[in-house]
C-alpha cells in the first residue's frame, strides 16, 4: 500500500510544475492554476509522508522526485514542445533505471 501511495505522490508531484507553467500562460485562469499547483504539492507531500512509514526515506524521496522529474519531462515534451533529444531521453532512462534499482534494493 505504501508503494502505491508513493507512486500516486510522484504523479501529483507532476501537478505543481504543470500548474505553475499553466499559470504563466493563462490570461484569466492564473489563480486557478496556482491553486492546482498548491493542491498538487499538498497531496504529493502528504502521500510521501504516508509512504515513508515503511519505505526508507532516501528510497522514498528518490522515487518521488524521479517520478515527478520524468513525468514533468514527458509533459514538457508532449504538450510544450520541449526538446526530445537522444541525450535527454537517455538521461531520463538512467533516472528510471535508478528508481527501479532502489525499489528492488530494499
């Protein structure tokens, strides 16, 4: 259950940079997108706290930030025309491999 909470926390970790990015682009919905960012941060932080009851802090934090980083990278590539260069994708793959390694090293 704690691993599921951690994965969901990582997914919500994607919400706050997305909310901040959208608040820069929206003309009338700035406050709404900032609220999305704040709510995402809050849910993400709470679920990280919950997951750390049984998952070591270093593992939980690395997985949480890794999911957030990879998810945000993919959102940027898909929706904001960020670069999808081979080097960026290989670096992202290394993060994913690190997350998998930490999961199975417990």
